[in-house]
C-alpha cells in the first residue's frame, strides 16, 4: 500500500519544483518560460492551485482574460477556502462591464485579423491600434500589428510593437525572431554587433598615443632633401604596385558584396512573405479557437464558466445535505462541457449517485406537480428524470397519463407504446394497453 502514496508524493514534489521554476521565471518577466513550467507542474498535480493561479495571472498579463478565467474557476472549485483565485474572480466581477469590454476587444482583434487576410492592412492596423490603446498588454494584437508593419516595410513601427511585447514577455520566441528581421532591415543589428565587438576587443592606439624611436637625431639639409626624394619614389612605387591593384580588388569586392546583399534581400523578403502567410494561417486558426472559447465562456446560459459554477453549487448542496437541490441543479447541467480531468472524476461520482437515487427524486417531484395540477412542471420533471435514467417504465407511463389527461393522444400513445414494447408482460404494460384501448 506504500507505493501509491510514494508515487503521489513524488508527483507532488515534482509539481512543486516546476511551480518554483515558473515563479522564478515569472518574476523576471520570462512569461513564456514560466507558463511552460506551470503547465508541466499541473501535468504532475492538477490540484496544485498555486500553479494554476499563477498560470491564470500570466494569461491575464498577456491579455488572455478568457484563459485566465478558466484557470481561476477550476482553482476555486478545487479549493474553496483561502484561495487567491476567488479574490481574482471577485475583482473581475466587481468591475462593471469588464468582461463585456474584453469581448469587444476580442471582436475587434478578430475583425483586424480578417481584414489583414483580405489585404486590408490599413484598416487592420487602425483596428489593432484601437485594441492596444485600450488593452496595452494584449500580446497577440501587438504581434499581429508588428507583422502588418513588416509587410508594409515600416520596420520602425514594427519594432515599437515588438519592443512592447518583449517588455511584457522578454523571451517571447516569435517576437525575438521578428525583432531580428526588423534589426536587419534598420541597420540596428550591425550597430549592436560593432558595439559588442568594440566592447571585447584589445586596446587600440589612440590619437594621442606617440611612439618614439629608440634613437633620434636631426638630419642635415642635403640629407633631408635626399630623404624626401627617396620617399617620393617609394610612394610612386607603392601606388603603382600595391595601392592600384588593391583598390581595383576592393572595388570588385564592393560590387560583389552589393550584388550578394541584393540577392540576400530578395531571398529574405521571399522568406518573410512565406513566413507571414504561415503566421497568418496559424493566427486564423488561433482566432477561430479564441472566438469559440470566449463565446462559450461568456455565454451566461450554458457556457463553460456557468457549468463550472453549476458544479460548484452542486458540491455545496452535497456539503449541506440538500440532495434535492443537488439533483435539480444536475438535471440542468451539461457535464460534457467540462473537460478537465480532475473535474471529470468528481462528475463521474455525482453521475453515479444520480443514476442510483437522483432520478427518483425528480420523478417524485413530477408526481407532486401532477397531483397539484401543474402538468407542464410535471412533464419537465419527468423528462429530467428520464435524462438521467432513460429506461424507467414507471416515469414513461406517468408522462403518458399526463399527456392523455391533457388530450394529447398522439404523444400519450407513443409513450404507452414504449412501455408495452419494453416490458410486455409487466403490470404497467397491461395498464398501458388498457389506457390505449386495446
């Protein structure tokens, strides 16, 4: 029995180690590295709420509010007491119109992405300018804005957007790569290279450094004239034999270098265009996923966020022994929208309990409503009971009787037929036959 405990403890320790690494990286604004460490931490221990809360903060810092909400809702359900995620959610809900503003910015970003893909770069740039003005930490918007500026060869403005991204996340891989392209086209790369070379080079002679020969004596007049003549002759020889060929070779070298630079620029532009197309396609996929994710989360009637809140209410009802409330809440829930593995384990236990005894609570509520003359309410409870346990002949029969009493013979006869077909020799089947007039 010790092995499972040892394995669980090892997973917890590894998860904490990755969390500590992520925390260190986050403190120096290496948000990309921090998020990778925190995801690994949660892979070893999904109940590590500290790692989940920090991952939510990183998502929020880079403008991914929807992803941050998912992490904090999960965290608050895993640990209800003394959890910072509850505070973060309360702060967001306490700001009037905060989530609505986030939705507006996402829609503007998606419009800009669509305009960029339809060759409306100018409109896309204007749209993105409005987005980053109101949401200056939205990394995806800055990245798309930089790509559009690069496509228009406006490298200075592209550098400004990329600089903002690297202020938020200093090791953002795509931003670093795009910045290298910007620097190569603005000459900044050569300047930085020269500065680095000079910083680590040996001491060079300065203008005021004077080297005196070991012996020195003044020359006479005829000796000076002779030295001048010899110097002129040597100068002519040097120019003829050394300088001229070297100059010609230098000119050829410059010409060849210029040709190579032109070819390199052509190749670089081709590569940049191909990369921009690939990035645009990738961002389109991310856009579609973000739209679907945000729409699902912000949907108040059935979104992921509301489903997590519904699950939290069910767990609270269990905690206070209010089983009827738990059953009614579960009947209105869509557990398939919750994909987190840790939550799935909890939902499986609740589903098992509902299939064993929860369906009967709904059936009893249906009977009470029927006896009180509330036919619509009774049918709703019966249907919810069948949603949990579909093969309950008593509930099907009771529904049929409600329909028959309302004069809806077709609906009643269909349900009577199900009872007769599923269990032809039972007492309910005999009563169903009699009700149908067999």
